């Protein structure tokens, strides 16, 4: 049986390789007919923002045959119109490739990626991007600048919201799931688009958490922490990779040959096309790296950038000149064009460059997409605290409920950053969701209480229509604050929503503090002082300082939950859904602790972690992997199927997990390992497996995990290579990164 399967699989692989060769040949034949200017055009991508002078500029460049790709068009009429311009105006009739930031949905908005990662459910994540791809493809988009798979360990960095958090293992699983979701089994699959993981590489480690700032990483950190999600995305077949903005170890990523050629194409075996980040090539001169635009273009191309993404005035228009001056070779130029054309061929654009505008409307309005977004919001929520079983609320024993907070009734903010094609009338706010669910028996009173303050420096995204809703008229701060406290006092229970506005997180949204913005903390204190049971909902994309929420009995992290956020949250609050998400990062107590990570290296007297600051606990507020449920779980019978293996071998770890509570609920079994000694210092724990399971009350299930060379290897700074070392290994399995149930095994020399 397996043999037949293997034979069929290798036949498919052979066919795919033949296909690859044919596609490459077709692309190369086209390139052979092209002038240097036409080649440069294929390597140029412009923004098409339907306002202002950029629009005219891009249109006249398309007419002149100087554009190979566009970004930011999501209207099927427009993609068709522009595509027509391109295929009718370029000599070789080469269609445009349309890219877009399809980050967590196009029209149907899913929870932000950090929330999706908190589901610890790769199948759910894959399905989400699958839906996003279908919506995008229907409007004429061929390529998503996603997933963002930068490891982020400093929550001051606003882009932590776009990724999967601090851990390379979880990050790799989420990266691969998203690539599969966008692309399907192969590039060009129906209703799928090209996936472009970003930003290569190390962008998440910017100094001080300041966006775009320089990054300095050791080889060990790169290989063990920052590169694994990229390796996973490439292995999953990603057709594109976007390079990062910043300099890595002193060399700008877009001009970094070692990074793009040696690592990405060499070690990771990437064979798609590489795009720069927006203006990343022109910026090589800003970095004081390139002399001028021509030098930027020549050095970016030589380093491994195939396509330049630019607002206007692309540096790559200088490529013909650079070629004439022998600053680039014809072979390097042609190879880049071949890669871009291959993508267009695979997407079937030469045969069918247009989309069916009527069908687009049906796809975007598909109610099944909204249903999937609701399930995703339910599965991503993380229950951080639930003292005295305050949650779930019971409509039967409640007569009145106070809903408080700016973010409880903020349809734009609940969608989070990185959405552009949303429909506000489809967004179910927290307040609307609660009202619909509570039913006529529960009186729901809302008070905004505080208005979150605007950013000190405006967001670059504020220019996008609908992105910055105006503040409500006649907001009288003192009266609104008092009203909120009065509404709380008059109710049986309070649901208060705190967090950050959608523009306080994301690109160009780093913060020097993790405190709740505005007067939210003050309002929370006043509401808690009423003595009413308070359920705190946190709407966020980064951990916030919650030390002052000490007297709040229940905290549920709902992230920016997306289109169906209110419906999902209401189901969670009233017990029709049970929280099962887990934190994808260690939640710091205070910004001064940053970075705080669970997989730190052991060092002097590690047992006395509390002594690392004299004024503050060193442990996080909540550990990595943490999250409660309305049920309870117990882990038992941890066994390793053999006491020792030779390096390179594989063993199986099993554990029994039992639902010891009264509700059907989910638990995420997490496996951590620790190598006791080796050629380099090893982290005190590292995640190496996880499974999210649903169990009936009283039900027990035995779960199996495999540990082999992929899980046991690491990049040793001493050996300057990947190693699996003879050592004693600890293994723990449990519901978070502080799991206590453990066993050991040995790895012996080969
Ligand atoms: C800049 C961002 O860094 C990148 O992630 C995004 O895809 C591009 N702009 C295009 O919007």
C-alpha cells in the first residue's frame, strides 16, 4: 500500500518537475524577446492608491509599458480596467501581477494574526487564509504580502500583531499553515493566490522595538529563532518572499547578498521571486549604503531582489543604464525576469488575465466566510483569569448588564490594523453581539466612559478612507466617565472592554509603554470600586500592562477579533463557546521587563529567577502557552517509548489528557524539551510539539508526539552548524510552558 502510494507520489513529483521545466522554458523564451527596458518593467511594482497623484503616475507608467505589477487595487472593475491597459499597451502583452496586503482577510476580516496564532490550531489558520485567498482572487488579486512571520519578542514593536509571537516552533507551524491556506496544493490552484512570507529577515528584533530600526542578531539567534518560520514557509511552497527594510548586522536587507543569496536561495532552497518592501530599494541610498538610485538598483538586483516595490520613481528604471555600464550582468537581470514571468504563467494570467466581476460579489458576500470568521474569533480568545467562575455569565441569573468602554462599540477598531476592503456594516461590535445574545430578559446598558486619545504622531494609514472614524460629537469627558460608573453601579455585572485603537498597533505603531492608553485604567479602577463583578475584555495585538487589574475577577483576551467579533465574544461570555486559546508570547508585567521569553538560556543561578531584578518579579505576568477554560484538564501517564536513541533516531512520547470538568472544552497539549548539556548553552525549555483537542467531560485521550532529528537539532554557535548532540533530555507536557509532568531520555552518539 505504502509502496503504491510512494510510486504515485514520485510520478507526481516527476510530472511537476517536467511542468517546472516547461514553464521556465516558456518564460525564458519571452525574456529572449525583451528589451532591457521591458525587462526592467517586469521587475517594477507600483502602488495604485485610487486617490491623488499616485494614481495618474501609475496609470501613465502602465500605458508606457513600464510596470510589471501593482499593489493596493481590490476592486474587480479596477483590476480588469488596469489589466486591460497593460495587456493592450505593452508590446508583448504581458499581464500585470496584482499584489495586496491580504493579512487577515480581504472583505471578511478574521482575528489579527497574533490572535489566530493564539488558537494553536493550524487547520483553522489555514482555513482562514484559504477564505482570504478566495476573496482576493475573486477581485483580481494574485498575490498576498503575507504571512508576516517575523518572530517578535518586544511588544513595543507594533508589528507583533501581524505575526505569531515569540516562538520559532509555533511560528513555523503558523507560517506553513498560512502558506498552504493562500496557495493551496500548488501555485495557480483555483481560488488561491501566491503567498509572500515577510520580512526577510530579523525585522522583529529592531532596537528598542522601534519600527524600521537596525537589527543585530548572532548567527545562533538567526538560525535557531528567526529563520525557522521562513524555512517552514519555503518548505510549504511559498512562491514569493519579501525582504525587510532594516539593516541586519550592518547591511541593509534589500542589498544583503549573504541573506538573500546564500541563506534564502542557498540554505533554504527558495526558488520563487523576491520582492523588496515598499521603497526598500530606493532606501538603500537612505541607509547610506548605495551611492544613488542606479547604485541601489544594481546592488539590490545583484543581492537577490527580483522585483522592486515602489511608491513612485522606481530605482529599477535605472537597470538598463546599469546594464549598459556593466554594473549588472545580463544573466542576473534575465534570471530575475524569468522568475517573475514564471509566477505569471503559473497563475494562468496569460490565458486568463481578467476576473468575473459578477462572481466577485457572490464570493465576497458568502455567509460561510463570516461564519468561519466567528469560529476563528471564538477559538483565538484566551481566558487569562476566571476567579470564582464569574464566566460564563448566565442570562437566567442576570437582570441587567453594564457594557463599558470605547472599544465595546468601535466597529473599525475591532477589525484591527491591516484591513482595507472591509465593510463596517458587516462588523458586529462587542455591544451589538452582547445585546443580540443576552435576549429580552437582560437589560443591557452601554456607556463609553472614556474616549481613547489619538496618537501623538498620526498614523501613515490615516489617509485611507474609513480608517480613522471621527470622534462622536458632544463627548463630555467628566459626564461620560461618571455615567459609566453609574451604569456599572446599577447593573448586576459589568463587561468592560479595554485596549488600544487599531492604529496604535501595526506598522509604524511602536509604543514606548504598555500601559492602557488614555484614562482607561482610571475608569477600570472606578468601575471595580463599585463592587460589581467585572469581566474585563482586552482588545489588543500586544500584551498590555495589566498589573493594575489585580481586583478584576475575570479577564478574557479577545484580540482584534474581526468582522464577527461581537457574535464570538457574546458566545464566549454566555458559555455557548468555551475559550481554548493560549498565549503565543510571555505576557510581561511591565515594559521594563521586555524582552521576557520562556525559552531563555540558563545562566548564573537560574533557579533564583526572581533575583534578576531587585524591584520586580522576573517571571512574566502570564507565561507563554497559558490560557484557561471553563473546564479543567489533567495530564498524566507521560511515557517515552524508549529510554535512549542514537543521534538521528526518533522516539515517541505519549501522554494522557483528561477533561476533569463539567463542560465539553478544548485543551492544547504542549510538549517542551530541554537538552541538559551540549556544545553550546541550551534554552531552559523549548516548544517541540502541540495538539489542540476537544474533550467531553470525563473523557481522556492518549496523545502521541514524535521527537526526531527535526525537533532535537539546533544550530550550535560552537560548531557553526546544525547538530543533534549526545546528551540527557528532559521532556514536559502540559497546558502551558510551566508544565511539571516530565520524563527524560538519552541521545547517544551515532
Ligand atoms: C510596508 C510593509 O512593511 C509591508 O509589510 C507591506 O506589505 C508593504 N508596505 C505594502 O503595503
